């Protein structure tokens, strides 16, 4: 749960501000003071992690007007009003209008601290509930989660959102383990076809003798052992989406049949002359360069251009090292929940090794490492020395680049664990505020992204 300890104190008398700032800071609170209510209001937003103490009698905007304006911004923001003896009835009415509490002058330091602490506890619970609601809403959002903050992944997510409902066929390229099926599922779930089936076929896992029957279906008696009618994957996916994974493995003879299905949007079962109309989206995925394969004659050129209406390239993990920390923590949490285990956190040396490693198996390999880390702990079958030596052997050992990525990763981890609180991140990283701010600016990090 996020620690909430920020207070805005508004009073037009300087000596009162100074005395109360000292009182609250001695109680380990972070205080910002303002002479005018207008300035205090400008420092607020709907999710500001703190509470407000405000005098009722102020020049310009008074405490009651401030309360109305603050509540219009965030109805759950605790506002404590400071009242003189003659303002008691006004303060009571203000509480009915939504003020958290009031403190009558003169008041003791103990009274102020206790009232503020109660308000901070309420604010903490309010913000925690908001966070949980956002997480629940996010889980209801269609489409699997594509995790990452690198520009390539941000662009990928925005492109998926833009083209998901277009209905156009798509070619996804990327190395093994980069998440091609995840992207295909996301395209399906974000489209109008989400109520239909998502059917994934690994073309490399089906024998050449059976793949036509698997894809297009067959009638009973159409060939030896065809005792019953079979509905093919295309027909089964009608109204939905079909993913043809490892399409580079599809035999040339089947590619001819596939091209006709794509062009005519209908399929004929083997042994039948009756075309079956298809309302279907086709997504093909490959780890090879199909254009080069077409130039060599190992893949049909006309099929390549028919599939390549829209193309998405998934970057290998070594090209998005800044996402390794985020992905690894995500996979640790998922594995811990699945296996009902505690979620261990890697130390800085372990994370450095993870970031430096070349990851030939990409995100899939990282996920497997995270699962073993949760299940086996120190007994897992990878070590930092092993990862580092493999990285050096692969020539991926630029010290400056590794240090830069590692530094950004540590700051991101701190911001995530502190829910974007700069003060808490400073303490966690043991660096001054200016140093942290400079490094966040250097790496393009914004605290609001981690709240």
C-alpha cells in the first residue's frame, strides 16, 4: 500500500504557517505551505497523494470556496478547516458539505497531528481503492497484455489498437519467442470478431500429408482413412480469426490452395465441390523473411503479397532491454500466483545479469527463467555468472550501454514500488532529489506513469 504523508497547509499568516510546518514535519510529514487558497488549489489534481489543511478566513478565495473547488476536482479529498471561535457554525455546515474535519483556534500541536494523521489514513485507503478499481477495469479490457515501455512496444500497441477492427489480413514477423501469438490474440480480442473463435494453427507442427485436411477439412471417404467428415480450421474459425503460425513451413502445394481460399474467401472440403463462404480474418506469423524465401522459390511470391496487407514486426528482447525488468517482475508475479508461492525480488546484481544477457529465446525464455526463479529460488538452473559469460561471448558487452540500461531499470523499479513517489524513490535509491530528477529527465521517465 502506498505511503501517504503529504500535506498542503494554507494560511495567510506567515508565523502560523512556519509553526505548523515545523509541527507536521516533526511528525514525518511532507508539507507544502501557501499564503493564498488559489495557489494551494493550483497544486492539486484528482489523484494528489495527500490532504489539505486550510484556514477559513483568507483574503480572496476563502476556505469555504476552496473546499467547493477542491471537491469539484476530487470529491474524496480530505480538507481540514481551521476556524476561529465565531466560525464554528460555519465549519459544522462545511462538514455537512464535505469537509473532513475542523480544528478550532487555538489548537495544540497534538490535536493538529492526530487529525491530519486520520485524514492521511483515509486518503491512503481512498487512493488504494482507486488503484484496485483501475486494475480490475484493466483486466476487463479486451486483449492480452502487451507489456513494455520502449518506443517500439508503445508503437506496436497503438498500431494494434488502430488496425484491430479493420478486418484486414496481417503478417506478423519476429524471432521465436517474441510474442507473435500474443499479438494475434490481442488483434482478435480488440476487434468486432471477439465473439467468434480464435483458432491457432502451427503449420510447422502438422505433417505435410495431413495439413490440407487440418486446414480445409474433408468429406467422409475422400481418401484412405477418411471415415468421417471433418470440419477444417478455416471453417471452424468462420466469423472469427485464424492464425497461421510458422507459415514459412507450409508446403508449396498447400500454399496454392491457401491462396485461393484467401482470394475467394471460401473453402471447399477435400472431396467436395461445394464452396463454403468464409467471413474470417487471417493472421500469418513467421520467423523467416518471406520475401527472401519467395525470391529463392521456397515460398510463393503471390501468397506473400496476398498475406502482406498489413505487417507488424516484433522486436527481439535484446532490442528492448529497457523492458526486461518490467517483464521479469510481471512474470514473477504471474508465476507466484499460479504456483501459490511468495514472489521473490531479484537483487541489483541479478537484474544486471538479466539485462546484459542476449536472450536468444526472447520473451518466452525470460518467462521460463522467471518461473524457475519462483519455484527453485537459488537452486534454479541459471546464474548471473552464466548469463554474463554468455553475453560477453556473444559480443554484447558494451559497458556504457549496459550501465545506462541498468540505471534506467533501477529507477523504474523504484518508481513502480513507490507508486511514483519521488520522495520514497529517493530514499530507496539513496540519492538526492536533484540527482534523481536529472536521471529521470535523461531517461525520459515521468513519475505520473507509475502511479
